[in-house]
C-alpha cells in the first residue's frame, strides 16, 4: 500500500514510485539510526540523494518524510514476514515464525540499528497524533495477528486449548518489541532464537 505522500508526489509529476521507495529506504536508515529529532534535512538530503528543493517538492516537510518512511518500513517488514509465514502449516509454527523473524532482526547491523516503529513509539507517539495513530494501528494489527495464530493453533491442536489467547498474544507481542530493543546492544543469533523458542513453552 502506497502512502498518501507517495501518491501525491507521483500525481504531481515527481519521481516515480521506484525512485521514491529507494529514497524512503535511505530515509528509514537515517531516522532509525539518528531518531526523528536527531535527523536534519541535510542528513536526509545526503542519504536520499535529493536536493533540498526536490525533497520539498515531493514532501511537505521532515514530518511528511518520516510518515512516508514509517509506512514504507511497515510495508517492507510485512512483506518479509509474509514470506516467513508462508512455510508455516500450523498455528504453533506461525507463532514460531514471527518469533524467529523478530529474533533474527535483533542481530547484526539490523539489530544495532533498531526498529523504526519502536523508535517512533518512544520518541514521538506521546506528542504527535499522526505518529500515535500509526503506532497504535501497527500494534493492534500485530496483536490481532498473533492472537489469530494462537486461535489457529488451538483449532489444529498445536497450541494448548487451556491458554488465554489474548493475554498470551500480549506476552508474545511484548517479547517481539523487547528483543528488538535488546538488539541495540548487540545480540548473538543463537541466543535470540533460543529465547524465542523458550517462549513457545507458553503454548503447551
């Protein structure tokens, strides 16, 4: 799903969608590493390969770039997770897939850089209604997705029928957010995956 900013920029004869997405991918890196307030238009100009004039023709201001970058980030992550989930045949395997997806993202350069969505929740959601709405919508979607996996598992017998799906979903969601924060200090892939698998015992 393209953001309103992307659609508007294309209709005004600005860079094509592919070019916008490439520029936004660069902006995601800058915002994630530096935070919203620590990122300047000069930083974005250098990373996105655009002049200041081109940036302001395509986007209203820095906040508009951030919102478009947030939407792009969630779009890309959702597509990557969908690939991971494609191989899951039971509800338990779906839960394991999303746990491993986040555990793997908490390692290496991606782990040290962190998560743009978590950064937005910490830095901006309390003070900016637009960011708060996006963060809340993202969290609600992920929670519902996890709860759906648990319900699927209870139906196919891979998840205990005795667990409470909503509260268990929140426990798993909290782990997903926490492991990305832990990744900022550097984590070993074997340990993050083992931690994810340990959480699966909640489903027994």
